[in-house]
């Protein structure tokens, strides 16, 4: 097993998908499958099984993963110490980012970071916040940018943003009761579902008879723009929306808000490339 094999297995562990792993490694799916079979032959074990949910490592495969994670950490520490001795910030930045933050906030931030630290290799995973949080807890990344409160995380965190959650309609529907319009819905996390359900009860907004389900916020916004109904959307996503925007309030006057946090550990923050990213986020 060489460093390319280690990179292959770490990528498969992170993506759980041979096709995505092949794309990230700039190779073919057949080459990845062939190399896995060769590793299995060399080690005398079955490393992973394929299913509709993607790649799943066997118990023996998990043992291999545990050891190559340790090897990877030691190699990263060695390289980092060598670079520190020369006063250079390099290494790998592994960060998971929620979909909306990645779309509407991250690109300029990442550009500034890469301009300042061109020797840092960035590995970024963009997913829904709950999945990012699970991957972060599992140690698959050093940093997590997630939407929501995550009260069960007692480690360090930085509040990056807290914006209102809004009802949006096109201007033609501005004065129509919401009950007369279809609702455009994107599945949210448990916390957001709970808050919007409470808002509905307090404001006596019944479930719309006609509902349209979409798989992402950008699609919901475009459907509202095309006069197909109304939608609940965080203000973060509305910079280019040209319709009616109404912030949501609970009965006691509190606004319904959505928070974005950076989560990290003290151990990871000791790495120069991680500390540099944290410091850059503090600047914005």
C-alpha cells in the first residue's frame, strides 16, 4: 500500500461513492474498482461492499481505515512541522460547509484564503448541515460551517451570521392571503421545522392545500419569482430576489432567525492552516 492507495481509501471513506471518488482523484471509475480489488487481494480481506446507498466499509475495512487515518495524521504533522520550521503555512484544510453558506457566502472567503495561503491544499465538502455535523463529529474534517444551533456540541464555536427567516412572494401576490396561494417547500432540519410549525400555529396559518416540493432553496426562490406560490427562506439567500420579502415573527415579537456557526476543536485550531482560516472568518 502506497500514498496513492491511502489517498484513495480516505477519499472513498469521505465520499462513500466510487464515481465521486474517481472524479476527485482525476481517474476513472474502473481504475478505482480495479485498485480496490488489488488491495483486497494483497491484504486477503474484503475492504468494502457496494449498495444503493454507496460504498460501505466492512469491519476489516474499518480496521484498515483506522490505521491509514493515523498514518495520514502523522504524515500531515511531519509536513507541517517541516513547513513551520521554514515559516510557511501549508498542509491540508478539511472543512465541511452547509449548502446555502457555500452558495451565498463562501466563494469570496475561499478566494481570499487561497490568495493568502497558496500552498494549503483545500478539501471542501458541501452538504446539508446535519450531514456536515455528523461528518465533523466522526473526525472526517477539522472545521464545520453549519446552520442551526447544535446545542449538543460543547466545543468551541464562532457565530458567523444570524439572519431573519422570511416569507417571500412575487409582487403580484403581496396582498393575497397565504392560504390562497400554493406553498413551495424545501425540506429543512428538525429545528427549522419546529420553529416554522410554531409560527404557523401562532399566526393561524393552515397547511396549504396545494404544495410544491423542491430540493434546494435556489429552486424555491425561482418558483416564487415565476408566481407559483410563497415560500419560507432565510434572508441569507435573498440578495438577488426582487419580490416581496417579509421577516417572520413569533407571537411574543421575537424574530424567527437562522444562525450559522463555525465549529472546531482546540486540537485542530493549533494547526497553522486551520488557525489562519479561523482568523480570516473572524475578519468578516
